[in-house]
């Protein structure tokens, strides 16, 4: 009988210990609910100190480090010739591609972004040109953003003109 009481007591203590460990682990694993944000990317060129050719792209993201993306543009066929003399086509993307991740840190809201902008080098070119010449800007940035205020992510000189491309983002909390 003493042994049975001792066994029951031991089982009870072990069970209570395991329950308390599980509760403590669950409390540690519990993360705050993700917060949603609106990201407004502004891409524009500066020419003689004035903003020209502005474009705005908007996405919503959580602050949980997941990827968000926007892609708009055309797939342009480029004719190539095989060794046998046959024509085949290779496609290139022309347009805007934006990728972003948000994460809340001790120092603030951290934004990782990559922006790729490509276009025809001259307006008279179109998707029917056999060998189009393309302009391309690619920028990656990691920065802490201030809520509700435009943050300059990148400023890039166009090496073939007197223009400068700038990329800004404004982040606002969605209620």
C-alpha cells in the first residue's frame, strides 16, 4: 500500500512537472499577431533637378519576413538561330519587378527590397525589333523605415544619359 501511494505521488508529480513545462514552452512560443502594412513604392527619374516619368506601385505585407512581390511588363521574344539554321525564340522580361520583406526589429521596421526596372533604350523601339537595346536598373536595399514618411531606398545615375533614377517607399500601418 505504501508503494502504491508512493507510485501515485510520483506519477502525479511527474505529470504536473510535464504540464508546467508544456505551458512554459507554449508561452515562449506564443508570438504577437502579425501586423499588416501598406508599402507604396515610387520610382521616378530626375532630370535637371525635376521629377519626371513617375510610377507608383502598392503592395500589402505582414511584418513576418514573408516575401511580397509586384511584377508588371512584357515578355519580349528574341529570335536566335540554332546550329542547324532553325529559328528559335528566347524571351526576356521588360518592365518592373519589385520584391519586399518586412520584419519588426528592436530598432524599428526593417525592409528588405529589390527593384528591377527595364525598358527599351529608345522610345521608337518596340517588341517587334529584332535586337532591342534595353535599359536596366537593379537595386537591392536593407533599411529601417519610418512610418508614414517617404524613405529613399536607392538613387542611381543613368550612365547613358543625364538622368538619375530614384526609388522611394512609404510604409503605413493598415488598421
